[in-house]
C-alpha cells in the first residue's frame, strides 16, 4: 500500500502525531522515511480538508527541531563510542565511509552543515548526533537547527500543499515516466554519495598521523 493511501485510513490528529514522531526520530539519528511521510501527508492535505496544513507544518517543524536537539545531547554524551555502536546497529547508514563524509562536511562547513544537512537525507540523520560528538557550540547548533527545521519542514509542507493538485494530476498522466525518472535520479544520487563517501574515507586513511610534540626540557 502506498504511504499516502495508508495515511488516508487514519484520523487527522494521528497524522499530525505520526509526522512529528517519524521526523523527530529520523532527526535524532534513526534511519526512517521522514521526508516521504511529510511529502505524502502534505499532498494528502491538499486533497482532503480534514488535515490542516498549518498544523501539519508546525508538527513537522517541532519534530525536526526537537529530534535534532535530542540527537545532539545524545551525541555529546556518547561521543565516538556512540558512532561505533550505531555503525554496528545500522551498518548501511552509519558505515565508516558515511561517517567520514559527514564529518568532513562538518569540519568544512561548521553550523552550515547542520542547516543545509536538513535537506540531504544522509546528513539529516547525522546532523544532531555528529554535532554533539564533535562538540559544536550548542548556540550555533541551535540557530542552524531551528532555521533549517523551519525552512525544510515548513517549506516542504507549504510547497507540496500549494502544488498538490497539479502534481497529482501530472503524476496520474505520466506515472510511468515519473517512476522511471525517480529511479534514475535515485540511482545516480546513491552512486554519487557512495563515491564521495569512499573518497572521503580513503583520504582519511591516507592522512599522515601528526608527529608527537617533544616534551620541553
């Protein structure tokens, strides 16, 4: 059953709670299809009056911000051993290559990695816990987290709701074309991310270890 068809079978209040919880858990660091649930719910809201898009967007935003904040706190307390445990628990998402790619992004972009990471599936899962592990100042994390959560969750809800009717009509007419295009984009994105992850891991492995500083006499 399609996600949207499944959502049609549950009450509006349950949809709000489901969206907030799924996005919150995904932001916390658990690999869940938060974006798919959000998009499907916003599209459903554009076709049925029972779901209020403002409430939906607010629940999604709250889930994103709260989930990321909890992930930050867990990452700050758990440190590197937490990443190792996540790697054993979710080897597909928290592999050494993926962690290396995410960490290099954080070291290069700082708080902007948290902000823009909200729009990238891989970084959306890593942002909170990794920011905590790397001990990013909380005020920087909070600013990026709040702004990114509002823009991503609220913006996605607003855009999908606004163009929902047109998008649904287009997908019905060109469903096969949309499916082929989605598969091709998905494969291309996966290959690009995997290639970048391998390169980042190789660079980290080849980087020389810093020489010990001689003790002063």
